[in-house]
């Protein structure tokens, strides 16, 4: 049953608006994870594998994906009209009209004479959704930014207001179908009269005839042009985050709403910082003297420099935590932390005098100061004794 299915994007662990490459990558990962050869006898893995394959079959096909994005399961599953994707009349699935279409397909239109087809031709339809990638800097992702974006898309024709007719003229009801958008034929069979319905060839299912088309859009009601919009990107977005700009897709038909624009973000890497969720990471080299004796070091953050005291005896690879120096968490709106890893840098290209002094210092310190080294030596002795 359609209502038992999970959303196909959820199945693949993606967000709506995912690119073809992202869909393919997610499928490969999950198909490998749940493949029967890797999970012999595991019924749960087998069902997961089938679910992943079904989701990929739809989302990897541009035509099926468009229908699914617009109508949910009803766009790709003929059984979904009985409850999937929002049930009767839900989520643009066509509601009752889909059910009448099913009966029409089974019984030649005897149930209502193709009512579903007529309704769907003239009902308001949402415009196409659009997707576009946008590259932003690491800092813009951390702090949020307002960006201008130019789109080349269909918009409502200003000359005719979307009607498709020239100034001073109007549409007229199609005489062939009477404005229904479909024509019905009746044929006699041993079981009685059977009705079938097809799209009207004169008005192409719109129910109206345009005698004098608008000169700018040619009767379409839409024209393609470049438009510039501003997008508010919140603080804390990350690579592959998707911003949904409501109503900035292409215009709907028959008075339907415009589609949405899905902006997929690409965040440029930073020369110093790495990122994991709301937390930042940085690696800072320190000298032997700083590690052994302790020292104050300068730590760069996204909002300036801070001083941090490295205690005496600090080992290479030690990680220090600076609270609240990360980026904003999109869900909780709290600031993440920064994790500073200090790495000991060993000097190179030493002079003879420098080498001699280091040797003297090492001899003076002695082996007793190196606890880890002594501990390792003892383990080796125990292992091979």
C-alpha cells in the first residue's frame, strides 16, 4: 500500500532538490550496504535493498522524478490515488479525479465518461520546481549572507497577464468539447453502451480557443527571461544544504501556484579551519620549547584572534577546546566549539653547534623524564623476554 511507503528522498537519506550525482552516490552506498550477497538470509536487509532500488528507479529518471516531486507517489504509482501521497485530493495528486481515471481505464470511461481526465485538464496546476547551485565562502556559510541570483526561467507574460490573448481580445469556449477539455465517444457492445474520453484535439485539453494570441508570448501566457532575486542564507548552513525559496519556480497553469526554487549550496573550503557540523577544527604547530615549558599561543577564530596558554609538558597531538568559537547550529541556534590540535614541529637543517647543544640537553634531561618512552620500552621487554 502506498501509505506504507517512506518518502523516496528519505529512503536514500537525501533532501528534495538533490542532484543526479548525489542520488547516484547515495544509491550506491545503500545498495552495497543492503545487498543480499552481503546479508545472506537477512530478510530486513532484503526489504531495505528492494526499497532503495525502488527509490532510485524513480529519482534517477528525470521524468519520473519530476512527477514524484510534483505529485508524490500518485505521480508514479497508479495505486497511490487510494490513499498515498496525501490520500483523496492530497498534495496535488488529483484526488477524486485519479480514482475516476482508474475506473475509466478499466471500463472504457463508463464511470462518469472520463470525468477525471476532464477535471485534470482544467484544474489548477502548480508550476515546475527549479534547482540551482550557488557557491558561497566558508565565512558566509558561518555567519549567513544575503545573495543575489540570476535565473533564466519562464515568468508570467506581463503583456497579457498570463491569459495568452492579445490586448482587447479574450478566449472563447471551445465549441467541440464545450469547455470540458475532452471529447467523449460512445460505442455499442454486447454489454451495452461504453463511453471513452480523449483530450480535445481543437483546444488540446484547455477548454478554450485563442483566436488572437498575445504577440509577446504567442498564446502561451509565459515568456522566458532573466530575473534577479535575493536569497537569505541563514547562519550555519553547510556544504550541500538546500534553501527552499517558495514561489520562485516557474508559473503555474490554470491559476495554479508557482513552483519553488531549490538552491543547493557549495561551501568553499577554508585555508585554516575544518568543520564538523557546528564545530570547527584547527591544527597549530608549536616548538619543543613551547611544549616543554608552556607558552601563550595565538589562535585564529572566525571572529578574531584569541590567546591560549599551552601548559608545560603538552604532548604533540593534544586537543584543546574553545567553547562557543564554532558556528551556529541550524537546529538549536547554539554556537558550536573550536577544537585546537597542537602538533610538535621538529627543527630541520641544524648546524653542528645546534646539534651539539641539543645532544647536551638530551643527556642532561635523561631517560627518566620520558614516561611514555619508558613505558613502551617495558612493554617490549615483557613481550620478548
